[in-house]
C-alpha cells in the first residue's frame, strides 16, 4: 500500500506541476516565477496526499514519508526531466543558449533515476565480505567468528542463499546469526518457517552456529522453534560456554528488545559477573544499543550486533541518514568500534527493511563479516 500512496502522490505532483506551468504566460508573471509557482503547487498537492494517507491509516510509520520522497525523487522528477528533454527536441528554442539551458535542466531532473536504479536494483545485491581483528588477552590462538545479520527477507532466494554460502565459505570457527532472519507479518510467519529453517541449516561451523532474536523476528518461542528445526543454538537471555581448541569462549545472547529490559539487564549482569581473564567473552545484542546497559570499561571482550544496516543509505561526508540507535553515526555505520571503553562490532547486514521504508541500499553494501580474535 505504501508504494501505491507514493505513486499517487508522485502523479499528483507531476500533474499539478505541468498544469500550472503550461498556463498561458502573462506579462505580469515571468517564466521563472511560473516555474516556481508550479513547483510550489505540486509540492502542496504531494504533501496533501501524504498527510491524508497517514491520517486515514493507509500508511502508518514515519518511514513511509521517506518512501514517498524516494519515489518522487527517482520517478517523478526524472519524468519531468524526460518531458523537458522531449519538448526541447521536438520544439527546440531558436536561441542556442536557451536550448542549452533547457537541456541542462532536463539532465538535472533525470539524474536521480540513475540513483534509483543503483540503489534499488544494484547495490542491494552487491554482497561483500568485511573482516576485522581484535586482540584479546585470553586468546591463545586465533578464533574466527563469522557473522551474518539482518537477512530480513520474506523469501529465501538466490541472494539470501549466496550470503549464507559466503559466511560458510569463510571457514569460521563459529557463526553468529545476529538477528532478523525474516520480516513477514505475524500471520504469515508459518508459511516461511520451513524455508527459513532449511536455509539456516546450511550454516555449518566446527564449534557451532548461534542465533539471537532481532526486532523483525517473531517471538522468542518461535525463534527457539526455528533454531531447533535448523539445528542451530538459540541464545536468548542465556549464556553458552564453548571450548574452542582448549580456549574457553562464553557467549551471552540478549533477546529482543535488548535495551533497558529487565531480562536484558539481568543477562548482562550475570554475563559480566562470570567473565574472567581466562575467558573470551562475547555479548550478542541485535542492536548495539545493548551496550547502554553496560558499565564503562566492562570486562566483556566484544559485543556483536547488526540492526542498523549501516544506515541503509549513507551520504558521503555525512554518513547514515537513518541511525536507529542511540549511539553515534559512525558506530551505526558499521564495523569495529570502541564504545564506552568496550569493543563493539556492528554488521551492516545482508537485507533491507521490508516495512514502509524504500527497499534500497545506497553507499552501504550488504555484507557478511569475519572477526578474528587473537
């Protein structure tokens, strides 16, 4: 429905713009002034459609507004540019300077279509591999942790299976599924569970595969059921100890929501109390906001998260335009960071948000991740 509203709003913008612009010129209204009035009228029409759709509940989230803007930018404005270009070709102005000016304006209007093609159809499929390393006192020899986060799909197609294969191909010692395996309405989850379990079962590592709950995953009970079907270990407000070639590694997994919930705080307290110089302690928190529950300079060696998608859209020199955390933009952008005296790794994830936001990536490639703890 959000796409339908976006297209209607864009159509209203387009029609109003040309209706006003093509009103016969008068001596009192110059051509630039007419263009400005046309743009303002079109903006009012677009805004009216968006506001009405939100008021009557056709769309619900704030993300939907960005979806409407995105469709306007990559469909509506390029269409205006295309009309200008065709008009310039069919009825070229006599003056060469005027022809050049109209051509430049048309190109400027059409350019966002290229952004739309890239962000919608190309970058979301450019799977990459990110690597990081971390020195931990308790590590006698390297331990490689594979991370896959935010597959966030309503079907497991070639791309999703390619991402799963990529993390297995990296030969990690263990694999962490950092939440958001699926994103479907609650009443449709049963239809995808078997498919998700089959895909998840392809994740294999010598010392196990461990999954936490994300915000688009179903209830903790459903996540446990999915993990059991797939043959992986769900870690939901629990602590798991693993022997990795004689090294003691502890995983503490927080169920969703992982910030300021009593269960999350209790898990973190127990996890911190059990840490020691002889253990490698890794906290799993779908959102990096889980670190807010930790005291500064916690003895935990590493926290692994996803959730942010790297902002999903990142502007050069600015960074993510969506920061869905309470942490700084550079942390939400992904990678290994030090926050409150502790190491935090944020995966940019594999998929896109399938809510009312546009299903795009720009400046943030999907990734699977490998962290070497040495």
